[in-house]
């Protein structure tokens, strides 16, 4: 009888372990199901947003920005980036040029900044599209300011850079064919 009781206890223990493992697996599956449901909802939201963005036309300005408007934009962007206005060395709007055979023109504006730190410059780069989404950063050139000793070995001193940005904006300018 003790052999039978031992087998019975062993079978009962195995059954208990199987039930415990099954409950644990069920709990893990439920947790994964909730997580997958949240991911599916997020994927659907992003797919809907992508679809809306694909259907929406690109936003362009209706007309050329004035030199004063560009200067105000650059000055406010530099101010938001905590850079002294005296650090602006240049704001030079270029002549608009046609973008291929499209009814759009683009205007490039050169902006020069003297002796700015990289964190300040990054704030400028992030602030421009927030200030005016129609303006993009076309290029960025960095140079070490003249007279800077790069071998000073003082890691506590901020590194300063001279930066030249090219801001690009596009606007609608339909091609008007000459009448004959």
C-alpha cells in the first residue's frame, strides 16, 4: 500500500505542477495579448496618420518671404536658442530659383553665426522648423574661429564654432507662358 500511496502522491504532485505551469502560461499569454493589442492600436493610429499625410498636399508658401520677415525669423530663432544677437554675422536671402519644371520656386538664405557652442547651434537647428515649418535647413558648415588654440588641453572650456547655415523655403510661383 505504501507503494501505491507514493505513486498517488507523486501523480498528484505532478498534476499540481502541471496545473500551476498551465496557469502561469495562461497569465503570460494574457499579458502578451494585452501588449499586442496596445501595439495594434498604435500601429493603426500611425497608419492612419501616414495615410492622411500622403493624401495632404505639401505645404508651400503662397509668396516669397520678405527680407525683413526672414531677418525677424532668424533673430527670433537665435534668441530662442539663447545666443546673443551680436553673434549673427550674416542674413543674406538669395534670389528665388525655379525648382525644375514645377510651378515652385525656392529661396535660399545664408545665415552666419560667429563663435557659438554646439548645444546653441543644435537649439537653432531644432528651433527653425518649429518657428516656420515651410523652412528647412539646406546645409550646415562649421569652422573653428580664427585665433582659437585647439591644443589648449582645457576640457572645461566650451568649444566655439563659426557656423554657416543655408535655410531653404519653397513657394508657389506658377509658370506663366507668354501669349503669342
